């Protein structure tokens, strides 16, 4: 069975909560690009030091490889699982 991306977007990705989260992620990436820390296609992720993706202050952001940024499981609140 083929994946129905239109239905998936309609039912999940278009919800206000998901849109707000996506906007926050994109904003963090833009901040790092302006600071000269990120480039298109560099294969790196923006890391939020306090694990709060809505906190896009420059002091809370750093660049990490995809592997290191996605290397641990997170709880609902964004903390590292023990």
C-alpha cells in the first residue's frame, strides 16, 4: 500500500501545533545561517542546548552532526531518557 502524503499532511502536519513547531525549527536554522554557522546541505542539525525547541536565543543554539543531535531518546518534555 502506497503512502498517502496528502492525507498525512491534512490529518497531522497542517495542525496548528505542528505548524508552530516547524516554524520554530526553521527559525532556528535561519538564525544559525545568519550567524555563519550553518550552510545549505552541510549535513548538520541545529542543537538546542536546553532541549526546548521554542527557545531560539542565540546562546541556546549550536551546530551538531545529525548523528550526535539525534543520538538519544527524549521524553515528552524533551529531557534525556534515563
